[in-house]
C-alpha cells in the first residue's frame, strides 16, 4: 500500500489530549490518529452499506421493523 505524508498543525491542548489517549493504548500520537481515521472511515462505509441495503430491501422489510405477536396472543 502506498503512503503519503500529511502534516497537521493543531493546538497544544488538542495534541495533549490526543497524546493522553494514545498513551492509554500504548501507541504513538501518529498511530492513534491514523487508527482513529481508519475506524471513522470504516464506520462511514459500513453505515452507507446499511443504508443502501435498507433502500434495496425497503425499510419496512428490515428485521427490526417487523411486528411480532406477543407470546400470549394466538
């Protein structure tokens, strides 16, 4: 996989918060930020896939939307 350099300028307070989060996980700030961006990108792509699936099958056909009779009613 190719890599590209990205340089960021962030305020000191934000950097210290990122450093603290990274340290809790035994990571460098760079690794923490990259993993966070990767996770965010995955979450967005996953959400898009869910929305496309709901459009394809129709929102009313989603398993959570189906009404089921209670156990005592026949």
